C-alpha cells in the first residue's frame, strides 16, 4: 500500500547535542499517525546511533542515512558502506540527492551501484531526482527526470522496486525559498508515476510513494500534500526546527 511520508534531511547541520534536543522535541510533539503514514529522520552519520536509541519505542519514526558508498567495503577512506548503516539500525538511505550529484560528482552509474548496495544490505532507498532551473526554463523537465529515474532504477525487478521511495526535488526550489507550485509538483509526480507504470505496471506505480522536496514548510505543506500524486515531502531547512517540522507532519493528515 502507498504510504504518506514526511522525511527530514538534516544535511550537514546540528551537533550531537543539538540533534538530541531536536529529536526530543519531536518526540514530545509527535501526533499519533495512522498505519499509512510515517516519519523518517536522516541525520548525519555521526548522529545515527544516538538517534536510533532515541527512536526506540517510536514506531512511526524511522531512521535514514543521507548517503552510502557504491562499493561493499575496502580502501575508501572517509566513506560509509551500506552494510555499516544496516548494522547501525538504519532502515533507509537517501541516494541521488542533487547536492551529491552536483558537489560530489555522483553520476547515474554510481547512483545505480549505490541503489544495489543499499538493497543488497536490506536498506530501503529514498531516490532523489529533479531538474536544474535551465531545464525547467527550457520546459524539458519531464524527459530530464525520466532519464534520471531510468538510469538509477530501471535495472531493478518489480519486487526490488517496492523498496524504493522516490523524491522529486526541483533544484531551483531547494533551499531557495522558491517552492514549486502545487500544480507544478502534481504535474511532475503524475508524470513520474506514468513512467513507473510503463515499465513496471500500474499496480507498482500506484503503490509507490513519491515525495516532493524543495522549500517545503509548514505553511505550504498541506496544499502540496493534497495533490493526488504527492505522497509527502523530503524536508531540508524546515526539518531543523521542531515546531516547523511537526507542522509539516500535521499536514499529512
Ligand atoms: P529544503 O531542502 O527543504 O531546504 O529546500 C530539501 C532537500 O534538499 O531535501
């Protein structure tokens, strides 16, 4: 069944103490969620164990990492493997975030390998896609996003695809305060679902959660989440303040 999801991407923010305080504040304000709704927190690697301990007993809130390496193990100084994440009680991993693609030069082939590493280690994947401003201005965003999804995911079986959550994040809306309109988000999410349906069938497409990301906040979340093909959000800046993030969680209902 398709789930409604609000996922927090803390990026490279918050010390251990600040992270612990934020999770504590979320814990105190967390509404009771139905079976079809869940919250995911993606803190930095250093916070994972602490956050896992804090989340024990919060059945609606799941732990994610922001990245993993594309090889299983070995001489990759400074990197973290999918197996390490699994052993730290991580359930999800974000792969293909535009900041990883841009600043760390992660290409489609590398991202497909990361997806494989994650699935091999029984992690679920939040796979990100989204176009830069010049592609949006040229009105070629549909084919751009389609090719990202094909390159990253279309080697998977239908069964493997069940472990994937998609996140559409137009780059021009990330951290800029400029949100995609709900019509722009719905158009793209509908397109993405049709791309999945063509390859994997309508049932697989209907079961897939497709999140919107990019300057989503408590004040615009309800309108975005009301779109029929928008199944929640991947939240950056607004996930760093408990009150704001709780407001976004409330917008799921
Ligand atoms: P933002 O980031 O909410 O700060 O725009 C979203 C993301 O990059 O995941």
